[in-house]
């Protein structure tokens, strides 16, 4: 798999989400480095591990996993001849304790997780090492009784320190009058008296230090010199004995280097498996069936990055179905379909569960190639079309019968006729290589090509014309249109224009009808052209101005050029009530011009209430015509 595929399908983002559920730094790194495999047995083993880990998570709490950084560092430190520090031994004790807990934890799960529970058996019993360390390290320090020598030295230290403390306090009282402060001060592990500079000769001893201003001298009284030297010697003996104990413990750890390495690797493996299981639970994932051949069956597949916004995708391609050509409107979900299919294949072959229903079947692909999106290369000064063509040439060179190709709007970005020809020729060549192909297109000729080509099937993204929104559902065996004509029809473009456009595009005639609601909204009554000076030029059907307009006549308001439908009139002043886009307005007959007479638009028995009255008004009117309803009144709408 190439990096373009990973980037376009956002595979790395999936790995980052899964890695965030690992507990160790090494576990996070390993999950982020997952790559697809083509080894069927290995892939199936990975999925079996996740299934068992999910069973454990559903039954009990979290896995006892310990950080591995400190243990790895200790091992490296010991191998360089550096002893492990007491605080590090505390971390090692915690790791060994977690190893014991992990072995016990997995032993209880042998029935529901027979495969992964066996991994804990590879962890050696390190209880003797744990006891040895515990007997010498306590609370992050080497214990007083770690050795007889250390015990003796520390006992002498305590005696000397007590005696020294007693002597220094006595001298503090004796020289109190010469001191800058009332208590002795420890400098460089030696007790001193803070004597004012002017009283230097009053106290016999050695100057150890002075204050920053020089006003205070820190003097070690000569009475304490030999006592403090004895204390310093004892400290050196203590430090030497502690180092010997730590070196001895470090060598004990290195003696178990192999067992500790296996324990760390096992714990890391568990961290990876359970991170995958937690991710599976977060996306409601499942294990697919890996086909021996080329069958693809995706049941309610959901793009994992879209979360709850994802619309389930169902797709089925049999052994003889080599290519699926998807058509439909822009933003209708065609590209998401390609990305979902490719991403789920990457995830499944990398040992991750995928968000689909049980029974999903996927082949194992050696390569997944994508040609999706802009792909413009500024550095190489290539246009969008050129950049994508370079990518397609690479795909033509490398694809084989174990490749999945995801091609979005193949041939776009250039002259439609030439683009269609290129797209068809490229698909033809790729099909000869035996690759599995999912492609999207707007070219109607390619839909016909797919109908005639053995192994090719058509699919269309569903579009709801009532809401003018895509449903993002894939309908197999159907061809879709861009829906441009249907959307234009719904929004009110005149049927004559649509008829002409359809004839130009599809080389066939069709009719676009007009219903009552469309007439009411004035969407279809205006068929005007604009001349080069910006003035409206009415159709040849327009008739001269007349004072005698009838209900339903289509008229033009001369001042604005808007079209309207006559509702009532005239009154004594020659005013008419007309309707424009559902609203009533009053205009004098001199300001109106007949456009299309009502007799040309409606049958003789047409009910104009459909145009001029609301649904509520018509409903009440029908009720009152059938029978008397107590308290029901009908208010006229003007």
C-alpha cells in the first residue's frame, strides 16, 4: 500500500484514534505503525485476538498493564555498567507485581479467551527476583538491613549525628552573643556557627563559607572538627556499601534479562490487542469474513470518522462482478462510498474490526490504489487533470488482479467528450488487468458502457426530489443522473427549457409537466427573454393591453416585469387584485399587460381555489358544503 492511499483514505487518522486507547507509550507507537497484511492466517489471528479481548472487556475490568519505559531504561543502564537507582527499583517492583497480576488475570479467562490467555504463559515466574529486591529496597531507599555492614555503619552514623547535634547546640548557647542567627547552619554537610564578621576572633575554628554580603562568617568550631571528620568518613562508608548493594541487585536483574524482555513484550502485545478491542467497541465493529476470491459484501458499513452522521452503506459484488460504476448527483455520497470501501479494507487487513454488520465479506487485496480529489501539484506545475492523469498512469502500470482501484470522476477536468473517451479506455485497460474497480462518473455514455461490458455493474446514489437532498444510499443495478434537470424542474425552471436541455444532453425528447402548486407559485408562468439592453422582450403569445382581464389570466406588471395571475376585478376604478408568488396585490388595468389567457392554461372546469386559497381554507369550505358544522366559520382570503 502506498502513502497516497493512506493519506486519501485517512487511514492514519484511524490508527491515531485506536492508538489513543493504548496504555503504554510503546503500545501507542505500535498501533500507529500498523500496516495491512496479505497473510490470511495472520489477519484472521489478529481478528480472533480482538474478539477474545472484547469478550474479556465485556465481562471484567481493565487489563493490569504497566508502563514499559522505565523497565527498558533500567535494562539499558545495567548493560552499560551503571547501577539501577533505588527509586528505579521501586518502579521495577511495580512492574513485577503487574506481571504477577496479569498472569493471574489471564488464567481466569482461559474459557472465554483460550488464544490470548495462553500468551501470559510465556511470562516466567519472577517472584524470587521480586522478593530479593523487596528485601533490600524499601520506600525508594536502600533498607538499613540490606546488609550487615550497612546496618552497622548506619547505626554508628546515628550515634555520631546525635553526639554532634548535642555539641553544636551547646556551642550555640556559648557563642550566642557573637552569632548573626540563633541556630547553627549546615554548610557542605558540616555544622557551622553563623558568626558576625567583627567577632571572628572570638570563636576558634575554620571558616567554611560566608554570606553574600560578607557580614556573616560560617565557622566550624575546632571542637567539632574531628567529630565531623569521623561523621564524613562514616558517610563515605555508607555510600560505598549502598553502591555495592545496588550493583549486586542490578546484576540480579541482568541475570533475568531474557525473562524480563519476554514479560515486557507480552505486556506490550496485550496492550495492543486490548487497544484494538476498545476501538472496536467505540465504533461497534465486527470481524469480516475474508473471501478466498473477489466477492465483496458490505452490510450497513459506516465510515468510522463520520461517527453518528454516517449513513449505512450496503454493497454487494459477486465473483463475476469486476467493476461497479456509481452515478448520481454531486455531494450525493459517491466519494464517501469509495472512501468507506477502501478504508474498511485497509482496517480489516491491518487487524482492526470494521463498523459493519455481521456477515460482511471482503477479499484480501495486495494493493489499494486511489484517484480521488484534486491532487494538484504546485511544485511540478501540473494542473488538476495532469496530476490525476500521472496518478492514473502509475495505477495502470502497477495494478494487477489482486488490486482494488477507487477512481473518483475518472476523466474529469478536461473537455467532456475527450474526458469520457479517456475514462472509458482507461477502465477498459484496467479491467483487462483483472483489478476490482469502484468508479464514479457523470458521463452518461459510461453508464451505457457499464451496461454492455461483462463484469461491470451500475449503481446510483439515491436522491430525494421532495426535499432536494441526497439520501446517501447506494442503489445497485440502477443508473443515476446528476439530478440537475430534476432539481431545476422542482425549483421552477420552465418546462420548455428543460425539454430542450434534455434533448441536447440525452438525444431524446421528454416532457416536464406542471402541477397546480407550481402554477400557484408563479414558477412556470414567466417565459421571458432579456435583450442586450436589459429590457424584457415578451413571447409572441402576449396580447395587447385590455381592460377586460378574467380570473386566471397570466399578466405582466409593466413597472416591474413580474408575471402575475388575475384573481378579482375590475372595481369601479379599473383595479384588479392579482397574485404574485402567493401574495395578493392591487394594480390598475393600465399597469397590466396580458401575457397568456386563462383559457390557454386551464380547462373550463378548473377550480381556481387551488391557486388562490390556502389548504386550510379549502378544507373548511368542503366541510361546510357537505354539512353544517356548529361554530365553524369561513373567512374570505383576499
